C-alpha cells in the first residue's frame, strides 16, 4: 500500500484547482487520480469559448482554461495517474483503484478531495415511450463525438432540454451542417444560461418551445422521427390534442445532470436530497472527517469559474487538515433555503473557524425579477437580518452567489463561545415577499 497526504479523485476543473491550491498551502505529497486518458475532464471537449471571464478575466475555450491549471500541476510536480478507475473509498480514507499498468492499487490518504463531477440523465431516467433505435444521444456524448472523435451524430436533429450543453450543441451541429429543427423544454423557462439561449439559438433562428416534451420516438434501426406535445403547466402531462410529429434522424437529450456520488455513498458520506451531492461545511469538508468535496460532485454549476473558486477552498482546507489536526469547539450554523430558494451550499457553517469571507451558492425555484435576496441568522423563533442584496433577475438556470464576511455572521450570533456545537442556529436565505420591506 502506498500513502499520500492528499488524494484528489478527478482531474476536471475542480480536481485541478483543488490540487494546485493544496500545493500552494504547503502540502507536496499529492496524487490526482483520473479515469480518462488525459487531464482536464469535461473541459477538453468544450472547444467553445466563454470560459474564464471571471476567474482569468479572459475569454477562453475549455481546453485553454484547463491548460492553465494543468500547467500548474505539472510545474509543481504533482503526481497523477491517468486511465485509472477508483473502485472504492472508505471512511478511513483508504482508496482502491485499478489500471492496466499496475493492476489493483491500495492507496492510503490523510485527506481526500472528491472531484468526480457529474453525469447526464439518459432516456431511461425520463421514460420516453417508443422503439429503441440508434441515433439517440446525450448532448455531452454528441459533443465528444463531434469535438474529440470527429464523428457527426446525424443531420436532422431534435434536442430535448435546454440545458447549457444542449444549447451549445444546437449551435455546434448547425455550424457543422446539421439542421437543428427545434429545442423542446418541459419547463416554462430554460435551464441554461441566458447568453447561451441568445448566442446558440436566437442567433441561428433555432426555435425553442417551452412547456413541451417528446411523447414518442419512431424508427427501427435508426430514429426516423418523434412526436412532441405541449404539457399542462401544473402536472406536466402532455396535452393530447397538441401532439405533432416531426421527422429527424437524431435526438439529443439535455435533460439534466446528476453529481457522481457512488464513491461518496460508499464512504458513508451524507448526501443532500436536493443537490444530490455531499453535505459540506464552509471548509468544503463532508460529513466524514478528512474527506472534502467540490465542484459538480457537490452541486451542478453553470460557470467553471465558480467551480475553480469553490475547489480552491476545498484544496486549501484539505491542506490545513493534513498540516494541523488542532480542534476546538465551534458554533454550528445550518444554512436553510427559504422562500423561493431551492438549496444553499455549503449546508453547514462554523463562524468561529471559517475564513474571513465565505461564498454561498444557491439556486432559485422560479424566475424572479427586481427582487431582493435576504439573509437572516438566529433561531427559528428569533431570526436576525444580516445581509440583503437586490437582483434584477434570478432564474433557476443561473446559479446565484452571495459573499458574506465572517464578522457579519458573528454579529448576528449572541451565543457564548463555550456553548455546545449544535445550537439550533440557522442561516436562512430567501427571496423577500412583496411588500415585506417598509423602507422602500
């Protein structure tokens, strides 16, 4: 069995940023494990631009963005294993992995950073009726075929779901000569970024139908067409009289992403039922001591810049955990999603031990225009407002972030430092109800 101070599972933007951050903090014994043939993760197939606008203040392609971090890893001499699959991880941070060259590997880590990313939902998870012909792809699979393998998945294309990958592939396939007939979205709003709706659909006159879904797939050897219909807004059931058929030879599914957490569950880590990722604290540490997580394995991000920022927090704190095991009692505050908010990450904050500033990430449940995000802290019976910020527009497809200073949180807490760790305190983020404020 070999040992490392920190083992990072996954070499996408989360894993690379976490490893570089841990190294900068002073830990040199780091191993990155990657199941693919090269470092960089999903960024290697994202050849479009739009990456790094916030982190690097430059407009980069996915491979260019990944290269910035890959170069850091190589310059620092951080070890990595490619084509290596992690099979198991225990709560004691023992990792079982396998590759062709070394066979079965047993690795003991002082700290582990989970950065496995996410996977796409498939046809089986959304239960579309009809035959099972060739020509049905997830949007990410089609992206890899076109951008890395050099294959065109088809010529007459229908896309189900308006996630960012689906929107981007609508443009990509159009540029390669395909006829993208339409994008169908079950919800009354897009789950992708507004800029992608404009740049990938509107600029190419590709129609987007909200409140629509596919009801049936036709074809024996290859897709020949689909039926689609408008859905009832309340229960999302197809409205029979609105059903139509359209001929196509390819169907792309962009119907959501799921954090890759099979390994997290094996390690006994608590999973948030809303995000489908690990419950983490302000240090990005999971419910299992010494195991940290960041990026899309925690919750699905829309901007890679936020993945890098979040992962640096995980790497920095994993390094601090390895270098110093000192502990002291600390007040525990749970974050709560209030009115209009779907979830908040991190789910737990230790104000007395947290860094000078923390970024809260959240998604809203609906489209809100010209509304205010409110933050309170305290017991359920006595919440005290500590911060508010007005946003012109908030949509489920675009993740929101709020920066809070440690002193802001501590000012709202009037609990003796020697109090028990779990005090019942909650930090609630919610969208202000109309007419709630009297000063505006």
